C-alpha cells in the first residue's frame, strides 16, 4: 500500500464516521421533532376550548356594554327631563311661594300688634318702629 492508498482509506473512514454521526444526529432530531409535534397537539387541544370560551366571554361583555350604554342614554334622558321639570317648577312656584310667605309674615306681624294693643292690662307698648317714630324709649 502506498501512501496515496492510505490517504484514501483514511479519508473514506473519516467520511463513513461523519455519515454515521450525521445519521445519529438526524435520528435524534427526528425524535425531538416528533416530541414537539405531540406537545403542540396537546397545547392546541388545551387552548382551543380556552380561546372559544374567551370569544364567548368577549361577546357577552360586548353585549353587556351595549346594554349599559343604552341604560346610560336612558339615564341621561331622564336626568335632562327631571332637570327641565325642576327648573319649570321653580319658575312656576318660586314667585307665588315668596308672596305667600311675605303675606304670612305681614299677617303675623299685624296679629302680633293687634294682640299687644288689645291683650294687655296696662298701656300697650309701642313696637320698635313706633318707638323710633314717637321718640319713646
């Protein structure tokens, strides 16, 4: 055997070893891919029901938000109606109520004066306004 034959033999053995290492590596990678495929299938089986439930919850929340929006619109309408009604009632009753209270206060003052003039055994005492007019103290 010549040195060229030896070199070719060593190169052939090296190629054979390399091919064997690559075959073992490919077999290991194939097993890992199979395992990853199983994991992704399990993950898909577990997440699909969760995603379906999440879609259902989102749809339900959306419909609830629409209902809440409708309720808020109704509430705003009622608020505006009550506000305008209260303003109208204030305008309608404020002036007459003030007049009635003024008449009541005036009548109470007049009744008080009549009682003090006719109700005592001694001379009647002038009120504060009368005492200022007459100069009595």
